[in-house]
C-alpha cells in the first residue's frame, strides 16, 4: 500500500447537485448528495494522481490553502 496525502474538499450545492472541489489541485467532481460528491472527488483525485506526470502534479499543487468564512456588508 502506498502513502496517503490529506487534501481539502469544499462541497457546495449548485442547483440539484453538490459540487466538490479540491483547491490544492483544482480538481472538481459532483454528485446527487454530499457523500456521493465527496466519493466522486476522491475517485477523481486518485485517477489524477495515478496518471499525471509528477511535474504536472507539482505544477498544480498549491501547498497552502486557507478555508475560512468572511462577513460582508450587503445593501
């Protein structure tokens, strides 16, 4: 078994589906539920990491990703 890497998954609802995004690699997937979107993102990430050239992974990989909430005045 190989090594593992922790990546970020940001999941949001868009119309009738959930979109899951990994900002470190800018890879996204979707599903009918949060869990399906999450599983589909994991599969997309695995396929990318298995098939991409190491230089492509290195080029796309953002080592620092910050997920936070902001408050913005409206109106």
